[in-house]
């Protein structure tokens, strides 16, 4: 009988593939686990413990119903992922989980499962020795500290005994600290990179080689500067795999690049060594004052330069914007419209997102600004013409739910970097 089940979903697939690789490499037998995207299979299997990993946006989906059904059956529920890390009390008290994993999960999950197995899946004092957990012990809330895995490449990205693959996480952490983004506060401000030989070894398993990184052009760098030699070394090392018929997608889904890293030298590398002719960058706003306010570090001119370079080198620019940013005036929104129009006229694509106050970020308690009539009309018109993608419409509703959640259940986040600066 498999006592442990892993509730895979489309959204947590990549995270669990990496975690399962880490568990197995530490000696955990994955044969003891039921790993499935089918919730009914989990119900039928009657496991003693189920592992979940989810984002805050998912707590309004099927999650509460699943938790209820499993709790009725006396299953111990473990939550990881961004929501559990940023809001452990909400995860335990409101969502009904028994244990929240706080921080990077590779080691903590291994020790947790080993300990639970020994204690017949009961919460005992033994869990106090494991860094990276939040749970209740005799009615008292316990937090054992934030779990960090500085050298995450000690663990392979994929397991061997189970046939699962995903884009490989090649870089973890981000130094830019944008106030709306969870990555730096949960993964740290220092960029750490998986070594090239390991990336090559595991890339062999992919048909289309894709990677997870906050800024694909920053490979090999401490984060804020370009290390072109390191980037070139990685791309070069992947060439034999391309020659065997695999395609290399770099700086595009599921990753992107920072605008100021889009330069003739980085684009030339892609032309020589990669298959994508589409590149995703984050602009976020057309107003320098807003970019400063959200701690983006780059300016509008970096976005314009990046778009011009991409077009010159034959790349389709895909540019992300956030609309409804905190304290965004109609004038700021007009500047974003102007930049979007300019990008579209040049032949680029725009993706528009509505501001969402994500837990664990400095902007968690900030309120979105209403969209000006001009912005609403512009987005509607451009979407109808197929010039703008993105789900800002649905995100307005989601953003409202997040604001209510923050108003009612705000928690000081457990963070990689210590205290998260509050900006609102
Ligand atoms: S938005 Fe991108 S650049 Fe900014 S902190 Fe997040 S990952 Fe880093």
C-alpha cells in the first residue's frame, strides 16, 4: 500500500518533478508514493498523507473541497508552495492543512517524510528538529525556521525511477526585488545556478529544451550583471543535443529576460545557438516613476532599446505589462498605453496583467488602482484585434479576492531575506 500520495496538478508539476528528484537522490524510495494528477485515484488509494503545493490563486478552486474529503478520511495533509510559505497560519487554520513547509523544500521534505513514517504519520515533538515547518503542537503554533537550500544543484532536477520531466530550473533567486513579485522574497536575492554539465545531462531527456529562470540572460551571473562568457558556455554546451534533433528554447516560456540584458551580444548568441525567435521581457509600466516605485531598477528607455534590438535581430518581442498598479494615476496609465502602442506599431506583442497583491511581497497590502476609461477602451480594442494577450479581465476579480484575503488574514511573511519591507 502506498501511504504517501503526491497531488500533482498542471501548475505544481514542475515543482514536484524537481522535489521528487531531490527526495530520490537522498535515498527516498519513490515506489512508496502514489504520484498522480487524478484526485479520485488518491481518494481510492486511501493514503495516510497527501502532499500539496499551490499558489494563492488556487485556494478558490477545487482545493478546499479536496481538503474536506481527505480530512473526513483522516488523512494528514502537507502543504508547500508560495501560499503556504507566505501564509502558513491561513494554510493551517483556514484551509485545514496539518503541516506547512516553509522555504525551499528539497531537504525539509525528505526529513519530514522520514520522521512521519517513523511516528506513524502523527505530529510529534520530533518535528521540532526539522527546519522549515509550521504546524500546531498541543494547540500551540510552531514555526521551526525558514528552510534554505543555497546549493540547490546538489539535487538532480528529475527522479530516475519515475518517468517525469519538466523544464529544468537552472537558476534560483533574483536580486532585483520587484515589490509585486514573490520570487526574491521566497527564493532569495542571490542568484544561484545549476552547473552546465548537470543541465546538459538532464536536458537530454527533453525533446524541446526549456528552462526555468527569472532572467535567462543572467545565467552564471550574481544577478544584476551580464556574464556573457558563462551564458555562451551554457548555450554552446547544449549544441550537441540540438544536433541530435532537440530544439532549444531560451529566454522564452517558461522563462523570460530582463530588458536591460537584451543587447546585440545576447541576441547574437540566441541566433547562433537557440531555436526561438520570440523573446519575452517584462516592461510592467511605461512610466519611469512607476518603475521606480515598484523597484524595477530599469527604465522605460531600456524597454524601448530591447524592443528595437529584438526587431533588428529578427526576434518577435513579447512584452509584459501590469495595469492597475498601486498609486498609478491616469497619467501613468497613459504613459503605459503610449509604450504599448509603440510596441504594437513596431510589430511586437503585448501581454497585459492586472495588479495582484501577492502574499509575501512588499506590495501584499497595496490596493490596485482603477483602470482609466482610456486604458479600458485601449485594452478592449487591442484585444479584439489580437494585438494584446493576457487575462487582465479575470485578474481584476482575482485581485479583489486577494485584497480581501490580505485584509482579513494578513501575516508577516516568513521570508528568505528576513523581514520583508512593507511599502503600502
Ligand atoms: S519580477 Fe523578475 S526581475 Fe523582478 S524580482 Fe521578480 S523575478 Fe526578479
